[in-house]
C-alpha cells in the first residue's frame, strides 16, 4: 500500500467514473484501474463496484476512505511543516443542532485563541449531518440532544459508527417565543394552549424521521406546523406569526437579542444535551476549551431537572 494509492482511492471516491478520476490525476485510465485493483487485492476489500453506469463506492470502501483521508492529511501536514516549510494553522471544527448557546460558546473560544494560528469552522445543521460530520472527521465534536423517545435509535447509530455520546446537561422543555406572544408572560404553558399558534420545526431534509427531529415531542399531532431551515427565519416567524419552538430554555441574548423568552412547558418530558466524538480519538486542546465554554451554561442557567 502506497501513499499514491491512497490519494488515488480518495479521488476515485469523488468521481463518477475511472476515466473522470484519471483525468483529474493526469494519469491514464488503465494505470489508475490497475493501481486501485492492486490496492483492493492487497487489503482484501472491494472498495469500488464497477457497473455500466459508472463506479460506486462500497460500504467497506467508505470506511477505508475515511481512514485514507486521515493518513493523507497527516502526511500533507508533515510535508508542509518539515519539507515545504509552510506555517500551517491548527484546525478545529464543530457541528451542531441549532443551539444559540453552542454558537456563543464557539465565539468565546475563538476570542480566547484568536485566528492568527488557528483555523475554525462551525456547522449549524441537520441532526443526521451532525452525526455524519463527526463520523467523517469533518468535525471533531457534534452537539445534539437525546431523550427517552430517540435515544435507543440514536445510540444504536452511534455504536454502529464508533461514535460516543457524553451528556453535558439534562433539562426540562421550554417554549421559545418572542416577548410579544400572548402566552409570553405565563409561568408555564400546557400543550393544549399552543394549539392555535404555529409550531416551528427545523427541516431535516431527506432524513426527516421523528427520531432525527431537533425538537422534542416530534410525534405530537400539531394543528399548525411550519418547517424552516435556519434560526434567523425561525425568529422572524416568531414575531410575524406568533410562532414558537420547543427548546432547552437556555437563552443567549448576546446573539439573538432581548426580544425573546422561554416559558416552561408543563410536561414530564426532558432532554439530555450532549456532545459526540469519534471513539478512540482524543479531544484536542481546542475541543476541550470549547466543551468548557459549553459547560458554563450548565452553571449559568437553572435548567437541571
């Protein structure tokens, strides 16, 4: 197994055909095919399935490519530092469901480390993509929640993908709305009282399973339901339509402003917010600092059940 073979396999995994991959690599298609075949024979795994419609990566191939990327990226870091003599920035990336406090923790971490020596990335995205980002090493850490309804499904997925979940805090369910909402001044709210107002839910795309829903009580029969793709749109709908969403109750006025509030929902349901990481991969100093910033919200807000 050679470094070139790993690089070839990565390019092929992104292409629709061997011919297309060969053009990108500036080598002949027969040479590329022979190199990939030798690699497959050496490791005893079929990486790609050839058909008259093109090539398709196998399940074993997807796992192999993930590890191949790590090897190639590590080599490129060594090469740039010790051979090309480039000064490379340390990288940190996190993926999350739409939690303002998780974004704010990221902001605080960046402020402390600065951006001269570090390269940061944050992905506020769908539940399935949070898991995929950690699985594929796109992000070191993923932030999401589990509860009694979805945990048996999510934790099975975590086990299958060699991902570990760690709880940060456990909290009750709150109704998040703008302060001009007719129910905003209530001490608590019953689900029945929300019937005439639109529930706002983050669209999960093709993975729109109840188990991947970002909001708890995903199987509840809502009379009015609106799906949106981003947090800014949610806030606009709260004001324009008296919409609401269900959340942890942790409010970050630093980012969303002071026009919104959280009122406790009168249900026995609770949620566990935590982080996921790839099993066996130690958390970097940047990741540890980020998790410290996230954990501060456990002390700042009285959300413990």
